């Protein structure tokens, strides 16, 4: 990913504001009450990222694939720990991107600490966010297909997963 893309992401995150009524209604139309509670507990920039991913899928014609749209909105739940309240801040994200650029995912996994009191915990949240997102979604009653899409536990040629990954990468 190039520097321009990352700068654009950072600017969108810095500009994130609470959802307007139409955006909020769109999210509530797709998510259950329990799912929405987790979604709206995310930092605003994570909410907006997931919303953009979902809207892209919607506009690409996936309006009837509720599991895909739910997965889009919930795919980054694991970047926030509901028990400790810790989450990956924007500044932590910059460090994560730098670490991954220097040493890839192996370096991220090496420095990550699963202790919420450690400053390295944010790297653990990032490194494990897909699995944690799936677990959190499952814990609030998400359908198995939603959980599988979030965790990436689908066949390589699954068109819904391919669409989700493409929309995530584009946003």
C-alpha cells in the first residue's frame, strides 16, 4: 500500500464524526441490536471504515446478502477489547503500519503482548483482530456464515469473501 493511500486513510479517520440519522438507520437495518451495540462501541474512525466497506458492497449489488453486509460492519470488532476498553488508536495504527513495513506480520506478532496493561497490547489486538472479531460477532449471536466471513474460514474462491476483502482493501 502506498503512502498516498495511507495518508487518505488517516485524513478520513481524523475527520470521522458521529453518524447522521440516515447512516445510523442504515447500520440498524443490517445489524441486530446486540451487533449494533458492539459496532457503535468502536472508535468513530473504525465505525466509518466498516460503514464505507458495507456501503461499497451494497452499491456493488450485494443488498440481499445480509451475512456479507453484517460481516462488513463487524469485521474489525477485534480492534477493541470490550473487557479492558483498550483499542487501537490512530497513533497506534501508524506504529502498526510502520512495524509491518519494517518486518511484516512476523515482527508484529513478535512484539505483540496479550497483557492489556502493556503498551504492546495494541499490537496483539491488531495481530489477532480477525479471530477476535469473529469471536465477538459469534458471542452476540451472529450467524455462522457471518463469523466465517469475518474469520476468513471460507473457500479461497468464495465470491462474498473476495468482495469483502476487496472492499476492505479499498477503504
